[in-house]
C-alpha cells in the first residue's frame, strides 16, 4: 500500500470515529433523550461536557420505582434540583414503599405546576399516611391530564379551579370528605374523562359525580358487603352526567344508585355481583348501541325484561350463571343486533341450561333480519356451547361470519374441532374461523 493510500485510509477512519451526534443543536438532542427512559437520559451527563446539562432541558420526566430497595426518590430529588426546562409538559412520579416517610413529595409537584405542567401522574405507595399535595395544584391553569394514585389525600377547597383539565384519574386515593370530592369535580368545567377506582377506606359514603361536560366515566368499586352480605344503606353512587356517551362500571359493593338521564349514552359495560338498583342502570342503557355484560343470574333476568331498541353490538360473559334460559327473551329485545359475542372465560362450569331454552317461539327478530357476526370465546366443547352454536346457525338468516376461540387448556382438541367442522359443513354460505392461539385460521 502506498503512502497516499495509507493516509487516505487514516482519514476515513478518523471521520468514522467523529462524534457527529454531539454537534447537533440542543433541541434535537433533547428530542433524542425524550425517547428513552428518564434514568437513562440523566446518565448521559457523564458522556462529555457537551452532554452534561442536556438532560436538564427535557420537557417530559418519568420516575418509576424499581424492585430495588433503593427508592427512586433520591434520583428524583437530586435531578429535579438541576432541571431547568422552561416548560414541563409531562411529569410522572411513582414512589413505592421504600420512599422515606419524611420526604417532601409535594415540592416537585409544585415545581411542575410553576413550570406549566400539562400532564401530571403521581403514584404514592409509601408506608406513611396519605399526604396532601400543594394548594397550587388546585388552581393549575395548564393541566390537561391528572392521575393521582393511592396514598394521596384529596383536599380540594371550593375555590379550586382547573379550567383546562380534560382527563382525571383517581385510583384508590383518600378524600378529606365528600365536600372535597364535589369541589374537585366542580372545578373542572371541561372534564371529559373520569376514571375512578375505590376501596372502603376513601372516606366517602355518597360518591357524587355531577359533571355536565363528562363524556366517559369508568367506575370501579373494590368494596364488597361483609361476610353476612350486609349492605350499608347509607352508601350510594350519584350520577348526573347528561353528556355521557361511555359508561363502564364494575361494582360489588351493593351501594344504591341515583342516576339522572343520560340521553347520549352509546356504550355501557356492567360487571358486579351485588347490585342494589341494577334496573335503574339498565333502563338508562336501553338506547345504547354497544353493551357488554359480566352476566350473573340476577342481571340475566333483568336484561330479559328491557328492550334495547338501538343495540348493535353485544358481548355477554356468563359468570357461572344459568343465563341460557333468559337468552331468547333477551335477544327478542334487541331487534337491530348485528354482532353478538359470548365469552366463557369468566366461568368454570356454569349450570346446564334447561332442555327447553331454545324452544321459545317466535324466534328473536334480530336472528332473521340483522345478526351478521357471532363469536364464541373460550369454547370448551360442552353440550351447552354446541347447542348455542347450532341454534344461532340454524335460526340466523343474515349471518356472514362465525368465530370460535378455543379454551387454551382444552382437552381432546382435535376431536372437538372435528365436531365443530361437522356443524360448519352444513352452512356453506357462512365464513367460519377457529381461533386456536394468537391467530384465527379459516375452516
């Protein structure tokens, strides 16, 4: 190799090792760091002088507790002291049981408010009592999304004002009293989504949700009656949300309900074992287009008595209930049903349906005029399931497709699939799919 060639190769190698990323402007480097975990972004400070303070400009910060015995609080507390971004768009803090009980966890929330935070997610699961957050949070004008979880005390004064807040999630928090809950919700004039998870220690007996702008409400109540099934008559859920379109409720508490008219409701999911006033909710949901039910015996009976005149899509998940005896009556109240799903994943071995469940005449109108898709999830090959599939196939005049998802631990799978195929062969105009694992296969 000549000297010229050697010099050329040397120059190529030198150019290839050049740190071209460090020469990028700050805003591009911040964009790069925003795509990796915050702890990794902070660690870039040791790379060189150029990188030493780039991470302090990040508009999005997330501190999550790991399985280590060392709390993320130390990293949070030290790193936030150096943070100097002009605006903090998103701050996510998750502190666990190793967080020091004397930690001033609220000071960085206040810092975020002062920097115009838009999204704030704060989870506190330490061993100390629930803590109050700074008063400035109650009047944050920039906040769009707020999630508070576990050991946080909601203490909202009547003067609270969150004019931009659209999404609010309250997971197992503690409320100072019922007035604080009302004050918080009243302070959100444009709130569209409310997600609530409750337990018996939240200090609220009458949970009142009066939000004119609310469109989506997800409510999960983990409290259940005592071992003698004694229900506290003083507890209730009060709903006054005239703009609501989507309502998801899972409630085993037996609390009573007060539900105002919801004329725009489109989707409802209902799950629970001890509803006190289930008929009120079902009547409110009679005009929905989509309905999902974790079906108990009680719920099955009520559903068979209410007409769902606009229902297009329905999913039923039997909870060891004798629901088949009410099926024909229920389908008879759904004249526009196009998609019907039965999900057996919540049931182990439900009671066998009576021999006469399918003999009720006349057949539901939806089977002759509208039903196009039928799906059965977690098929186990029981006689009840085969009878249901055959009934739907034989009585449906508009059916286009049927999907069967087999139970993961299904025994004699090949034999039961052969029986299904024997049924399918009698209906050549319908597309059949059998879901065995992750992808459906056409049969």
